[in-house]
C-alpha cells in the first residue's frame, strides 16, 4: 500500500473525507461548513450513521468521528483509509477494532475536556451531597421538605486516573476545601494532590474516601477495575462518580452495592451499553443519578475541537504526518 505522502502527491484534489456525526443538525452543519470553507480541495461527505457510508467509505482517505460511533465493518470497508481523527479523548472503541490497520494514523482531541468534565464531577458531588434529585422531585409534587446537606468541605475525594482532566479537577476540589487523593498506574507527586497511590494499592486508597471519581481510560487492564472487592472496601457513606467508561466498573457489582447499602449513591455518565436500555435498574434507583454521556460535551466544543482538527488536516495534506497533534500510540 502506498504511503500517505505518495497518495496525496498523486491526486491532492481528490482527497476524500467522511464526517460521521450524530449530533443536532445545526451543530453537524457547523462542522461541515467550517471544514468545507477552509479546505475546498477536500471531497467532504457528512453522514449520521455508520451504515450510510457504504457509497463513500471505500474511497475515504480521512474519517472524522467520535470513536463510539464506529464499527469494525466500516473500518474494514475503508480500504483507502489513512487517518482517523477522533473528536473525543477516548479511543477504546477505535484502537481495539480488529480491522484497524497499523498504518492508519489515529488522533484525538485530548486536552479540551478539562473544564467541562471537572464541572460535571463537581455538580455530581454536589447533587449527591445535597440529594438534589429529591429537590427536583419535590418541586414536581409541590412538596415543601427540608433536610440537612452533607458538605463537600472537609471531605476526601479520590480520583482514579491522573491525566489531563484530573489535573484540572484536583485544584477545583481543593478550592472547595476537599482533601484530594489520586490513584494512578504511575505513582508520582502531582500538584494539588495531597496523596497519590499506585493502582496496585487501590483497595487501601478507597477505604477513607467520601467520593471516588473515575477518570481512567478503558483498556483490558482497567476493565472492571472497580469491582465487588473494591466497592466493599469503600465506606457505606461514600459515593461513586463515573466519567470515564462504563467498562471500568463492574456494573452488576455496583447495582448490588447500591441496593445493599454498601455505597450511599452514584452519579454515572457512562455505561457498558449506551444508550442505557430502558429496563436497566439504574433508571429506577433512587440513589443513582443517570447522565447521558454528556460530561465532556459543552457549548464551546466546536471552537475547542476544530482548531486541532484543522491543524491536523493541514499537516496531513502537507505530508507532515509525523508532527500531527495528539497521535495515539498503539
């Protein structure tokens, strides 16, 4: 198979780009319009489902999408594909696809989610500590009911996974008067963390926590990292917040722990199966807040993500693939 530079050099005007997006039409139109204006030499096709790309996928040089939207069949049919730009940070549903060839470049937009996910973590802790779903429910019932709040001040929060997002979240938690503990595969000193445990010490780390926020990427090494043993080691007053991937937590063990009072509550933004099935127990559990994978999605997403995408397109078209931004090692 010829290299990216050779292919582009032969027929630069016919470079094909597919955008696979399932957002609101007005948002996808903005992505399409901006790239079409800045790169008129690209043949850009916008689709909203993987099964609608068959007429274009075999010719595509570039694929821009969110990793969870991809299927192995689509990648298998993309015989001319040279580069996939993920519009999120997580690429676990991309790099583990059997048909993903080693010569295909994979990039993401790592680094833009720190503020959004940090704020989602904080509102999750505040909602659980003040039982805010109960407030909303009582408003709908016109019921006036008061109860004491649990303060975040003075509490200990553990952050599982110390990446770019965690390093933005930690100082925000410190500003609220919390003690911040980190759990990482790479035990090291990190600013704003009072203590850092290695992942091998996870059981010891969770024992004193009031909140556990899961941010670690999903991989075979982190699958069900938070399991029944870990959940049973946590205080019964502790709350769990998952903003990473559903597979990091053993969901059946979590359901049992929440039902049995081993944990006080959970706020979950990600799940093993998405969308969450209508009959899933999480929907009806009073001590669970269900969020539809929106922690990292915010009103300025396009303005943060597209500069990375656009610069990568420029470097790709110039044959400078060695210096593309956020190349995923695999």
